[in-house]
C-alpha cells in the first residue's frame, strides 16, 4: 500500500521512538509490543500506540 501522504509519513517517523522501532523491526523482524518496550524505556501501551501511528502512515507492517 502507498503512504497516505508524504507529510503523514514524515510526521509518523518524526518521533525518535518511532524511528527506533522502525530500526528494530528492520533488524529483528516482527515482534510483540512488549518486546521493544524495555529497549525504548516505554510501556507496552506506548509501543502499541507508536506502531499504530506508523501503520496508519503505512510506514511498516502490523
């Protein structure tokens, strides 16, 4: 699928946690929301929210 808009993609990857998530997913492949939480020093719920934002911008698969 194509991103909704360039601005939406840049907004989605603008957050440092979301960029770190993309790097982790590219390096390690799929993971549960609780897997990257300790590395990012955030809650599982926060990881899930970041993944939904990336997915909504079509920056990754979920």
